[in-house]
């Protein structure tokens, strides 16, 4: 799940309210110092975590794909691999510990 600065601040505020700590203010300065103190950076999520082998895709095409395609008429089937359909687009950046890789 992608985590942004405002999301982290909102969750922190919930903890503060649950702990009844009224003097704490979750400011942008606090958030920046928290990220620096714990080695957290705002990174771009890129790539895929692992490549799929040809054997895996061949097996999937023979078994699962045929079952899925039988539910549709040919005019309703098209390739969306590289078309960048933005339906329910997830964020492309997240807060992560320094040194961690940000992959899908």
C-alpha cells in the first residue's frame, strides 16, 4: 500500500487522540524530522518485483486463459498491457525506508 505524508500524519493524529495527548501537534516540520530520524524517503514505485518465466505464461495460457476467454465474445477482447488505462489508478510514489526497493 502506498503511504503518503498526509496519510502518515492523519494516522499519527489518530494515535495521538487515542493516547489523549492533547499537546502534540502533527505539523509538517514534525513529519519531516520523523522521516529523517527513521530514514524514510518518498520514493517512486517503478518496475515489477519479479519477471514471469515463459513456462509460467505458457501454462497459464493453456489452462486459465481459455476458461476466461470463453466468457466473452471476440469483439469484447483487447490487449490492455501497455495502454495505460487509469481506472482506479494507484499512487506512483510512497514513503519507504532508505535502502528498500519500491517495486510493484
